[in-house]
């Protein structure tokens, strides 16, 4: 699951001309560390919902990579 | 009130909306023009004397970033630089947005404002605006900015068109605008922090709605240059930068 999220984030970053990331750590901020703006977050949520059936923003603000992982793990449990 | 000397002119107006939250008498300079330092100094000096006699403790002014003489004179008279803002404009044309935003369309509704939305919108106005001449003034407390924004919204909903973004049937954002002749001025818009990713779609929906149902030919707004997220939003929606402003304020203490 982590690899898939990394792939999605890298595809969004690529469209902005950003270098791909080699790994994702849970404390990384989506906005400040990964450089995602509201357009990118919309793209992220659409990709994740298509892949996992989870709307990551349905319960409130998501700041970090770890918060995405948590929501996806909760769905699997 | 107006002050003039040779070719210099200074026009100011009272700002009861600022006074209400700052708890002091306030005004705003709305025109400060002239072509030499001496005449500008003269009118600004007269203005300062007037402020002292009227016990005006707070003044703000926004000038074009290119007005070098005005900048110099304001700084000389103790005005502090607070914020840079930009006016963005766009001519009428189809607004476009990427496919990912459009996929979120089923999750939201855009409706006309009703009184039932007011409390939610006031909360958004108080909590979601971190930019602007009050928010970026280090001498103004955050709570004062929050109060000003909610007061401002109360005025806006009573005198302008306001569209509301609904997510799960609950208000998650708003946009206030006014249309004069064929120009639409976007006055204030905001989205709850946790729904910021819906802002581009909301803006797109509102702008397309205006385009479809009115004879608007141009759209404009002024935003803080520090508000990078919203700045990028307007750029992606096809707006161009028309003008850059510098905002100054002066807090006076009279004994």
C-alpha cells in the first residue's frame, strides 16, 4: 500500500516538474514537504478513492502521509 | 476629509468597521498622489495634525507598488509596511479545470446563501482567513482579525450575492461577489481548512455559474501575495496579474 501511495504522489509531483521521491515517511507534510496544493490534493483523493474506495478527507483535514496510511489501514481492519 | 498642496492630494475616510474591532478611532487614506516629495510631505503632515486633533489612532493605506515617492514619505512618517497584494483579472472565457477536480463534483453542491448558513459561514470567516491587512499586521491580535472577518461577512451577506459550498449538506465554504455593469468583483471567498482541496472546484462552479447566468465580461479580485494557495488557484483558473499593491498601517498613541 505504501508503494502505491508513493507511486500516486510521484505521478502528481511529476506533473508539477518535481523530482520523484524514493520513499515516504509518515511524518511528511503533504503541503510543506511534498509540495502539494489544493489542486494536487484533489487529484490525490480521487486516485486513492479509485484505488482503495476510501475518501481520505471525509472525516476532516489530512496533513501528513501517516494520516493517509492510517485511514487506509483502518479500512482494511 | 481632503488635503491638498501644489499638485499633491490626500483623501481619507473614516473606517467605522475597523473602529468597531480595534476599539479606537480609525481611518483610511484612499488617495495619496503627487509628483514631488515636498508637496507629499506637506499634505501628509497636515493629515497627521488632523489625526492628532481627532484622536485617530489607526490609519491604513494601500498604494501601487510602483509609487516610490509615496513609499518613502509614508515610511518617513512612521507608516509600517504590512502586506503586498495583487489584483488579478480575467476576461470572459470558459473556465477550465482538470479532470480530477471534476470527479469530485458529485460530492459537493453550490447553492445561494440563506440565513440558515450564517453561523457556519461566520465560523469559516473567523477561522480560515490568515491573510490580509489585519491578519498580516504584527501589531493587530489574531482575535481582532477574526472578529473583523465575521463582521465583514455579516455586511457582505446583506448587501452582495453569496454562494455557499455544501459538503455532505453542511456549509464548507462561501464566495461573496458583486456585479456592476459587466464586471464581477470577487470580494471574499473561503473554504474550511479541511475542505481546501475542494476550493478549485468551488471557485470553478461559482465562476461558471456567473458566466452562464449574467452578462459579465471581466472578473477581478485583490488577494494577498502571501496567500500562495489562493494565488495559484486564480492563476490556474486563467487570471492574470494586473497590479501590485503595498499596504501600510500606522498605529498612533496620543498622550
